[in-house]
């Protein structure tokens, strides 16, 4: 089998697939030979998709119907990437209860419902790779991100529990924890008036001095879907340009590096 077709015959489901990280994962899987099935609140006619369904990840029945349609059409479900998510900002005393609920419902409950919907088929197959999309903000705190941090930290631990509970059925579960990735969602925040200093600071904390690209997250999602990661489960993989490696304060530049 050619290297570029190493997922040939695999059926991959991707939530939040109409843009950003989800779309990049779908396109990478398609290039690797997978049958790609997407879902999103927004419709998509992208040629990467063999099947696409508009749905809200908070709707468990819609998620189950989507998986059932995929299995009815293609016979199996080998991979799922839970890329649907939303952001929010504010220290806790400024967070409205409605906003908190929305972030937790989409990022955490939506992830749970996506995974729960696909598990029966993977259990029947006794195989599958579940890839949740968490965040570096699920690994460590970030100022002003209380609700988002809480949701993504919970996704990391949910991922570990799924990995433990279903390993003997041949199902692996891992989280990707992206750094700040240049997606439409992030640009909608970074491009706001007065955010220039914030953007510069964020870029500086990625040790290469830049934001990540969705395709770089898709590369990690490909690895976790492939047999190259057959002994990897229960992990939270930071794909973050060194953001979580530690702090830098300009000392090495003073010593002539960089």
C-alpha cells in the first residue's frame, strides 16, 4: 500500500468538520485513503466528505442517527475526531451562567455524546481510534479562560477514562491538545481592536514565534488514527510549538541564540 493511502478502507467521522481543525483533519484523512464522514452546525459541500450531516453535538439523538447512517452506508466506524468546540473568555466573576453552560455543553458534553454514539459500533468491531480535541488550556491554566479551561481539562480526563475502560475491546482513545491555531475562530478574537499586544504575547510563548496551522493538528490526528500509534492510548498529546514546554524570558537571546 502506498504511504499516502495508509488509511485506505477506514471510515473516519469528524465533528466540527466544516472549518478549522475539523476540516483539516477531514482533508488529511481523505488524502490518506479514508472514507470521510463529517458533521457540523454548518453545511459543507467540500469534496473531502463522502457523507455529511448538519447537527448540533449537544443533541445525542442526532449524533446516534449520524453514526447509524454512516454505518448503514459504509458498514463500520473506525475513527472519530471530536473537533466541534467553542471558546469563551473572562475571569470567573465575569462569567455568565448561560455562557458557562454553553461552553461546557458543547466542548465537554458534545464530546461525550460524540464518543458515546460511536462506541457501540467500535465495541462490536472490537477496534477503533477515538481522538478528542482538547487544548493546551486543558493541560495548564490560561488567564481569562475559566470556562474554556475547565471544559478542555475535563475532556482530557474523559479521554483517559475511555482509554482505560475500552482498551480490552481494541479501542484506543487519545486527546490532541493544540496550542493557539490559526483558525477562523481564533482570528475572530485576535483581529478584534486592541488585541495586538495579546496576539504578540501568545505568539512569543510558542517557542517558534508563530501560531500553529490546522494542518499541523491534522498530522497528529493522522498519526493517532494510524497503526503507527497502535501502542498509544490514554495520552494527551500537546501539539503546541513548545507553548507548554516552559517559560522563556529572553535570556537565550542575550546569549546569542535565536
